[in-house]
C-alpha cells in the first residue's frame, strides 16, 4: 500500500488509471471546446513565429461563431512586432467576450538581478501549505503591453520544465510568482469559461481548488490535476476555421463542424511536429497546446478521475486473507485457477467502477497479493 504511492510503482498505478480511462465503457459527451491547430501544413505557408496579423485572422474567424472564450496558447507577437499589427490584434481582442493569451514563467540569467515585479492575476484564498506549488521569479515570455491590457494572461511553466520523460498524466493548475499564487493557463481558461473571478477561487493544496460553487477540482499538494485524455473534443486546422468563417459570412453552409464554438472555448495551439515533445499518457507525443486542451476539456466535463483510498485497499487486504483461507483447502492447480479467475473478475469490476464513479481501483496491491498466494501455495 505504501510503495504503490512511490516511484517507480506510482507510475504503474498511473498507467493503470489511464488504461481504465481509455477502456471503461463511458458515455462521454464532446467537450464544448474547439482545438484550432497550427499544424505543419499551416507553418509551411506561414512560418513560425506568427505575427499579430495571423492572430487577428484567428480571432476574426473564431468570433464569427460566437464562442464564450477565445484563447491562444503560443505568444503571437513575434520578436519585433509592428505597432500597427499589434493595434490590429488589440482591436480583435476587444471584440472577444473573453480573451486569454498564453505567457511563460522562467528564471533570470543572473539570480542577483531580478526585474521589477509585474502584475499577474492573484488567488488570495489559500488554505493550507502552498510550499510545494512551483515558484518562479520572472515572466520569461509574454505578449506586448497593448495586448495584455485587452486580455487575460494564463501562464505555463518554463519550456522543458515538465519533469522526467515519464508519461504526463497531470497538469499544474496554479503556480507561484515570487510567492503570489496565480492560475495557470488551464485554470484561467476554466475560470473564464465558468465566469468565475479570482476572488471566488479557493485553493487548498493537497485537497481541491474550488471555482466558487461552479466546480470543485481535486488536486495534489503541488496543485496539479489528473487529465482525462478520453474526453472527445473538436480539432480542426486554422485554415479550415478561416475558410468556414468566410463561408458563414457570405451566407453559405460551412464545410467544417463549428457547432462546438457556440458558447464554447476556441483554443489556438501549435500541434506541429516540432512542438510535439511531451510524452502524453494517451501513448503518443503531444504539444503543450494539446495537453492544455485535454486538461480544459476535463475541467469542462466536471468529472475527475480519482484513486481509491486507504479503506478500499484495506478491504482488498482482508479479502486476500479470506482468499488465502480458501486456497489452503484446494489443490495447487485449483488454487492457481481460483486466484487468476478472481484477478480477472477484479479487473472487470475495476472497469465498471471507473465507468460509474470515475474511481480507479489499485492494481499493484491485488496483483501482488494474488502472486504471493499463488507462489506460497505452489511452494507449500
């Protein structure tokens, strides 16, 4: 029970939870989210970095279909943005009901020379110890000043700081900026979509983050949330969105599915090969934007996968003791068949429980107990 919560066994339990999420017979409705992809085909026509003009085209097209929130994962200002282009994008941001732009935390080249502290959205209702929430001293990448004034910022951790190469199953919902707790890009997107202000958010590290009365999100001590990669969402290239907007504006039927835009969240994100560097728990490499989209869809669904607690594990130990009593009264072959049959029944039950209540039963504990019973009976 203890070791299953530590490395490397914790990864096995995480993989089992991912397997349950992918195979449990759940009736999942599509999330009200549209992932607008900046793919390799898009970049062949418009090389990276994109300019504010490219961002303006996205906002103009997305706003045609009346989303509740329009979000951009990468920074669209370029290295030296033209002021006229920034002004064009600024006007588009003002048209959006709610606009979210990505920014990135980082570290200074000289720790002794910190730049002046900058204004960030601050979450003040913190209950408990937030010392394990990552703390960053500087904002490394952010949009131009004119754009920040017209939109809300959402933050990502520094590039390459996601940890080891183990499959990513969790995303951070909060960071600290010089001690101040601030929402991540994912949490800020959910706050805008649910219509929750920072004053309504309560953060309890190791327990939950509450978005007012709208949503209660289970988190660990570092403020991270488990992602459900099985929730379906709409994906379409940026060029297809722009074409669909032109068709709608001219009064023609659209050739691209755009129903998820209405009162939903439109997210522009890079999905090109160069951006796909993260080993996601769904078994493939993905980009930061794809991970953010899956996390936002999880928050919109409002159902979060959780691990069964100690009482359930204690019940498994008691059940294994009863099984051992039966095994002692059967032959070696009969005991082995009984144990394997019960393990198969347990796996089927775990699928059913996850489908009904989003609770992941443990794997290592029952598998280890079954293995012990089989070996003990064979060597007795």
